[in-house]
């Protein structure tokens, strides 16, 4: 779906060079059919509810596509909740997570009548209880557990160890039970966990399943009706060609081993898995220069357009949009931002490039545009959705003027 045909890069049947004729770089391009196929395969293989983690890509068109495919949503802020509802996700298929929910967040979530709010601390459960009493309304909650499992992934995207800030330490369950015992307005209907991103190890998945089942039993034994077990996101995605793919069938086998005979509504909340490989970032070469023997290829996308390499040392494949027979050269691909960390890849081999050539940074459909900024007073990229032989602009950034107009000068400075 994102392939070279006659040495030119296409997303479905649209040539990237054709898009660039009318749209300024840098721009993200997503493939409608790659997203749909990935969702359908995941849904079918895991045979569970899929709650799209909107944080990975919160464009209205993408969430709407997910909703049409049947996905619910996992949101972590009022903004994401509004986005999910506006895009047509049924509130009963939305769960609200996040380690720092304010009173305003909680009230908003209650008013929207979503499925449940996932509680992440004893203190938060108390706050929800107070708000529910004030409003004189029953509130459905889940408990996000911290299962103390090492996701065996990058430290910066690991969230499920005892020392991480996320979820409720299972040693603290007694405090939870005490509050639940006296609270008249809280309905505990689910448990959830999310231990990190980019999980590939099957043992880690089976550990999650077993811990969730064991903990659910503890709650059931205390008399709670746990209907929903949310098994988290974090399904690993390939960022390099020829990497071993996550084996969904084996994950499903582990699930069956653990949950056969139970009646929980099982769900996952993946973000990256559904969109990462369905998106690319297209950028133009602005300058080519040699400093200290290094060939720098400076692009108009930078860490302000796509921050994963600068922030996590993430390695994304980078290629020319048109493959030529020019001699191969080792380039370091860097953005235009005034920071040394604004580098996408060091020392990669590519056919010799010229200024204005188009370059593609691959697998950027997740945590791409959503993490872009206006640093150096630059704009964020446009977003484009391709469906068969058509493309649609689905996000138009603010103009420089509009951005500047967000600032306000107090009278005394004028
Ligand atoms: N559920 C919760 C509670 C989460 O915190 C996250 C991600 C997800 C689900 C979805 O995880 P996924 O399936 O996408 O791995 N910006 C980082 C990733 C941060 C993930 C934060 N939480 C990156 O670019 O790698």
C-alpha cells in the first residue's frame, strides 16, 4: 500500500510526487486501506474489542475512520475526549485514562456518559467519589493496575514497573477496597493495565494476561462485578524492513489459554500498531553540505515536524521518493532546527541527492503529527489521507500570521 512503482513512491495509487505538485512539504501521508486492513486483521485475530489510543494520531479523519471500522477510543484528556465524540465514537465505547486527571477532566468525562474512567491512584478514586456525590450521579470506573511487569522495551516508553508513575500498585488494593466499600456512587466495572509500548515478547503478554486474570479474581471475590478487562496497548510495530513481525496468532493463543471459560469483555487499547506503518512524512532537501567529512542533507522537516528520533533515538527508514541510478553516498539526514539533536538518521546510504528532491521518512503514522510543535516559529506539517487514487488534505496548519496572532501584547508594552 506504500510501495515503489517504477522507482517512484506511491501511497495506494497516488504518486507522492503528484501530491507535492500542489501541497507544500513537509507533509504526512496516510493510507486509508493500510489502516483498515491493519484494524480488520487485528480485530479478527485477537477477537477482542479494540479501543484506539487516540494519542497516537488524533486527526478527526483518522478517528472517524477508526470509528467506522468499529473501534472505540482510549482518551487521556478533555481534548482527546472531545475529538473522539466529535468523530462519532459512541461514548459507551470510550474509556478515559491518564495519571493526572483534574476535577474538570473528571466532571467532563462524567457528563459525556462514557463507559468508564480508569482510576490511577487512591487519591483520584477519592476525588471521583466526591464529585459523584456532589453531582448525585453514579459513575462507572475501572482501576488501572500497575502489574509490575517489565515490558522489555525502551525505558522511555515503559510504564508498567512498580517504580513507574502509572497505575495503582497492587500492594495498595486494600486502600481501594476501603473507599469502594463506603462509596455509594462508584460502580467498579473494569480493570485495565498498560505496561509500555513496542512489546514483542510473548512471555510479557502472557504475564499481563495472567496478572489481569488473577487480579480480577481478587476483585470478584470481594463481590465486585468486573465486566471489562482491558489488556492495554503496546503491540510492537516494525520500524525496520526485515524485522520479525509481532505474531498476533500466538498472542491470541496465550489469551485463550488464560481466559477460556471466563466471560470478561476483553479489550486492547493499541495506538501505534493501528497507524504507525500506515503513514509517512515527506520532506524536501533544502541544502546539502559537508562539515568535517560528514555529508549533511538538510530537510525542511525537522524535530518540530517529527520528534521521535531526537527524543527517543528512534530509527526510521529514510529513502528518496524517486530512486535513481546515481552513485550511493552516505548522508546524515538532519532538520533545519537550531539544535544538534535535530537529526533523523546518521550515515545512511542513498543515491546522490540534489536540492529540492523529495525524501520520505517511513512509518511515521503514530506519534508523528501529534507530537509536532511550532519550535523556531515553524509550522507543523499538513496531513493527507489517501484512498485509492485520491488524496484528501485532512489537516491544514495555522499560517505564520495566525500563529503570531495567538500572542497578546499587554497595553503597557504598546
Ligand atoms: N494506553 C495507554 C494508557 C497509553 O499510555 C498508551 C501510550 C497506549 C495505550 C498506546 O500505546 P501504543 O499501543 O501506541 O504503544 N510517544 C512515544 C509513545 C508513548 C506512548 C504513551 N502511551 C513514542 O513515540 O514512541
